[in-house]
């Protein structure tokens, strides 16, 4: 089963369709709700809804998802029925299979209830397919349309002294590369407010995005927030709210992160935790919002003058 534990939840919908071919007199039975087993359309609708809710039990390796809406609708033609299933959720993965399963089971139920009224060869379930999907990576992209530069500043006394390797900052670097950021500056400095202020002064207005890694906790040397918050003129509190909410579902320690995000002059500055997992979770949580922001933002600064 694919691991979706690090995927952000989003509102997702899927619509699937299928066609049941049947003789004209069978279509009339459906229209009147008058098969020998009862109202086939109503029964098949319930079957399709139940199937959507139990897809993870029917198809191996499908993830269980909370189903917020599942519905089956029909359009009756002279010799066929168009079956449409719509499924909605808020989750880390899509509901395409739930919609397809709903259509399939609704169609099979109609088939079963019509077969006493015609020959087997007169019935055919056909063209079961996905008609539409929204949400997730197909709707909330995680990569820039046009590459822009970024900067990563890792704050750690032990890493700067060579006593341990940096894992958090390098992981952030990999995520930014995959998201189509380019010319990414990467620097490690001690837990020094003075050095951090000097770097921010050099880099602001050259890099559209500056990420700091480390110094957001409650230790005596965790001063990144105190250093940068007074410089932020336009805060974006929702970014850190999203990061903490995402992280707290995975570890209760995320509530202790004091990260901030906002604009220092023309650069968006975001403070990430110093742990590898904390930095990764925080960035993954806000990545779609960042991509959207930079894709629609005009007059983005470039790193042409920074040395």
C-alpha cells in the first residue's frame, strides 16, 4: 500500500460514468420502477453509494477514506442508461476508484434486476470510465511554472562547527529543486542573530524566497523568530498555522514550533524547524500555497546582484 502519510489533505472530487445497454421495454421498466424485484434505479443507487463507501474493502491496496458525499444519478435513453457517480472527500488521496466502483456496482445491480425480463445477450455494461477529478496534485500543483531562485539558511552551532552533518537543510534543498526553484543558495551559519541579520540584509530583494532552518524552538539559543519577526512588515500567519496543523497530526511536538512567515521588503521569509522531519513536514504542508503565490505574483525579484 502506498504511503500517503506525508501528503497534505485537500478537498477532492471524482465523477465516473458507465452505460448499461438494454432493450427498450427494459428501459421502460426502469422508468416506471416496475421490475419483478422492485424499483431497480433506487436499489442500484443505494448499491452504488454503499460500494463507494466500501471500496477499500473491495479493491486491494486502496486507502480507506472518509466519504463526505456519494451519489448515483441516471439518464434514460431509448436503449441504454447513462450512470453517473459523484464522490467527494477531504483526504490525502483521491476518490477516483470510489466513483468507478459506485458506477460499476450500480450498473451490475441494474443488470441483475433486468435479467429476468430479457435475454442475457440483450444486456451489456459498457464504457465505465473516469469523467472528472479535482483536488490533489492535479489541481494544487507542487511545482513552479517558471523557475525562480531561493535561499536556504541553516542555523546550527554543531553543524557549522562540523560536529554533525546537516540533514534538515539538505532535505529542504531537495524539495525546492523538485518544486522547480533554481539557483538555490545554501549556507550554514552558527546560531547567531548577528550573522543571520547580515545574511538577510544581503539576500533580501535578491531572492524571492528565503527559508531559514533552525531556531524556532524554545531552547536558549533558538532566536530565529525573535531576530526576524521585527523585520517582517507583511506577515502571512496562515502559512505557519498550516505547517503546525499538518505537523501536529504527526507529532504533538509540532505545537512547540514558533515559526513565522512574511515579507521582509520584497522577499518572502519563512522560518522552518531545525529537525529534518520538522522542516520537511512544515514545507510540504505549505508547498501548494507557496507555488500558487509565486505563480501569480508579479515583479518577483531575481538573484542577479547577490554575491
